[in-house]
């Protein structure tokens, strides 16, 4: 697992899952956003990631210029990165949430080469990206007790309980 931090953007790459996870720390600045999002594209290509978890919950407030750049430049380049799945953790800022949803709604009108899902919680996004079938390390989950759903279900279905008296 690779863990790195650009000037204000943090990412983690899981080789086993071919998954990149990006997030902004608190107090990120808008003027840093464009070069950081370009570095996201470069990192996706460098690692040939199949899955992307983009945490936009702490993203700085997007202005109209940035919104146009995202819509006309960044999103089209993201389509050509070879992703299979994109999980977005929605911004906590209401204005940013509306901006992100409107941009993605507009991009859905075109054919997307990857699946997109929106989430408000990290465990749900990770569960979707891993199909709840791939066992992941504890570093992939925010709580040490959190495990993929299949493992939780398997533990509940112990063979002794499944056998019924004849």
C-alpha cells in the first residue's frame, strides 16, 4: 500500500484492489484545487487504477470558474483514465454538493466508461468498491471492527446453526 501527500491532497493506493483513494485535509484552498486535480489524473494513470474513491467532503468551496474547468477539462480527461468504478464521497458543504451533483448529472448524459456511485459515508463507499467480497486490511477501513459484509454474514451463519434437526 502506497501512502503519499501532495501539497494539500492525500492519497492511498491499494495494489490488491487496484484502488486509489484521495481526500482533501481540512482548510484546503481553492487556488490549489486545479493542480491537485491534475495530479489525481496523473496518479490514476501512473498506477493504472481501476477504482477511484474521491473524498470531496472537505473540498474547498468551488467558484464558477473552477466549475467550468471541472466540467470542460477535468471530467472529460477522467473519462479516458481507464477507471471501472468511481465512488464519490459527497461534500459536506451544501453549495459544493449541488455543484458536484449538477456536474455529474450533466456528464451522465454522455456515456461514461465507468460506474459511478455517490456516498455520504466512507465504509459504504469502500464496501461498494470491494463488492463486499474481498477481504481488506484494517487500514482500508476507518474502524478496526468494521469488516466487509460477507465476512460479517459468514460469521453469523455458523455451520452448527445452519443444520436443522431431521
